[in-house]
C-alpha cells in the first residue's frame, strides 16, 4: 500500500486500489489545536458510493465462501499490524480531532482488543445449528451474512469506532463500504494502508453527507451500521426504512450519574471528573447530568472543582496534557451557548467556563452548580468538558430525575446501599455502570433506549445483527 497520509490529498480505497473521487470538490482537515489545514479530501458523491457498493457486491460471495477460520485469520493479521502502528495512529487522531496521544493510545488498544475479541467470538458463534423435532423431522437454522454493509462513523473515536463496527460484519462474511467522519479521515486512511484483505471486501469512501446520504439510502446495500448524532440518525433510519434494509443506529446521549450519600467523596469526585472531562467530554457516554445527594453535595463539589483544576488542557502532542481542544469551533459554540443559557437562568460556574484567548478550539474543565432539569445544559447533548451538578434530597429523587430524559444511552451510579442499587437498575438506558464508569472492557450487550438509538449490539448480539437467519425444516421421512 502507498503512504497515503504523507500526501496532502486523501483518496478513496475501492476494489483494492487507491482512486480519486468522481467529484472534484475538496474539503479540509483542520488541526483543532493549531487551526491549521493538515490535509484535503474529497467531499464525496453518489458516483463514488455506487462504485464502492458494486465492488463490495462482487467480492461478497467469495469472501463468504472462505471458512470462518480463514476470515478470522485475515482479520487478526490486520489487528496485529494496527497494534504495531498504535503510536502513529494516536498521533494522527490527535492532529485531526485533538485527542491527546497518551489518551488515544489506550482507546486504540481497546479497539484492537475488540477486533480480536469479535474474531474470537466468530469462531464460537453458531452460524449453523439444528435440532431433532418430536415428529422425527429436523430443523436447521442457518445464519447467512446479510450481504453488503454500509458503515458510517463519527469523529470522536475515529479508529475505535471503525474497528468496533467491522469485526462482526467482516467475520460473518459481509463485505463493507465505510464512510468515516469528514472531521477525522486521516486515521481511517492509515487503517486502510495496513489492510490486506481480498479486493472489494472492505472499501473506503471519503466525504461528508454528500457521500453518507447516498450510501445510507443505496438500494444495493443490505444493512447500515450508523454511529453519530440523533439528527443524522433519524435521516439514516428513514432512508433505511424506505430502502427496506436493516439499520443499527448508535446515537447520542445525555448520561446521568447519581452520587449517593454513602460514597468515598474524593475518589468518586475523581471518577466523575474523568467521566466528564476525558476526550474533552466528547464521548457518547460522557457524564452530562450529575445528581448528588444533599448530605454530601458541598464537599463533593469542592472535590470536583479540585479535580477540574488539575485537568491540564493544551495541544495533545505535548506530554502531560490531559485534555485536548474541542473538535471545532461549531462544537465549542454549542458548549458556550449551553453554559451561557444556564448562567442566564441562575446557574453558577464554579470553575472554568472561560474560553482562553489563544489559537485552538480549547475549552477548560468546567463545573456548574444550581442547574435545573429544564435547562438546555441538562436536556441536550453537550459534548464538552462540562460537569453540571443538581442536588437531590433522596436517592429515589436522583433515579426519578435521571430517568426523565429524551435519551437513554448509559447511566452511572455510585452507592453502597443494595436497595438503592436495585432501584437504579431500572433507569431506562442501554448500560448501567455501578461504582465504576466504562470499566467493563467493552464486554456488553445492549440496545440504547429512547432517542439514543436502535438495534442491539455487543458480543453475540453483534453477530445476530450481522447475519440473517433462515430455517430449513426437513420432513421426518427424509431425515
Ligand atoms: P454526525 O451525525 O454529525 O455524523 C456522523 C457521521 O454521519 C459522519 O460520518 C457524517 O458525515 C455522517 N452523516 C451526516 N449526515 C448524514 C446523513 N444524512 N446520512 C448519512 N450519513 C450522514 O455525528 P458526529 O458529530 O460525527 O459525532 C458525534 C455524535 O455521535 C454525538 O451525538 C455522539 O453522541 C454520537 N456517538 C454515538 C456513539 C454510540 O455508540 N452511541 C459513539 C460515538 C459517538
């Protein structure tokens, strides 16, 4: 493969070759820490999508004809090459979307581990099963690959999101056209430079909505795996409905945290700071609504402010930087306006909230108290390093308010009271973390609740989503 990322203009990878887009319009990748343009790439077109889908369609029967072991071996080989280039990928992610290199390394390692885990899962998944029926006949269930899959990803975990979607799809025998985010194409291009799969099995179309929309609506794809905002997810879901293909939608969140009165305050404040500020708060499961029991609220806020103070922000290429910039000025405007709206309605900024007067889309770790559930800071996804704190008089009130949201991605609870933990299990969310945040090594099966998405994923559910079952019923006399 060529060193595509050494050139300033990125290209598509279709049918095993790097090729130019059929549309001349170029977009820019801007380093959010320096505001400099670091690469250009095509905005994409329906013609690029047609080309890539046709290549994936041609390649699919042969890819499926390989044994599961052969497919898994090829995927694991790719995982090995990606792992060997972790530093380079983390640096590319830092330049294209701001994540500090040290933070990025950990998430890329998790993505590679996930790719390996899904390859392992494929080796154990029941692509064929059968049972003897009471009448002497037999019933066989075959799980076929769905066919050609479209994968559309966001920018906040460029490498990890791509790898998480691809493992089960490829291992099941599907071929794929992937369209990464227009804000972070560099690291995905690097992943393709490390690829060694048969031509057409995995194809890359770069671009923004000009590529995403025709891909999601394409009549010759069978499935779309979309990760992104609720607004775009609704459009993708509608397009899938019209085309009658399957869609898995992993969308935004407004995740609550409940902090009970019996916790170790400094360590939970430290954990909440991490859950609110890591990746500059740009995680779908970031902690965005924090309900704290009144008995410990004052001390908890003091500890959280202390933790926020220590959250050094800057260019993530520099050592010691814990938080990079926001991805762009548009994202910073969303954060700024939600904070301004909360303050105008009586909330108090305890630390942060001021945009620094220098280059880069930076925003400091911010703690806000006195928020109401009706404020935009508590109802809309923020995607920034802001921890809004509401005080509750009972744990039950925390559960009730945490459950009142248009979103339902994940929730986190800190408590040592067994009854309280039982109550918290019923918060409508795809994942509930108890006395930890994220620390499950990615082993989770869930379907987001409410507007946070649809379609179950994780472990065997991802293989169910990547395959189509058919039943073969064999009459008694012929078995
Ligand atoms: P986005 O919706 O703007 O874009 C996501 C992708 O969709 C991009 O590749 C974009 O080009 C493409 N796209 C946009 N409009 C489209 C359309 N009409 N048809 C087809 N494709 C289209 O989201 P973003 O700003 O890149 O990412 C941030 C969002 O993603 C946040 O809301 C975050 O919570 C969410 N997210 C969710 C998860 C999850 O697992 N639930 C994980 C990461 C991010």
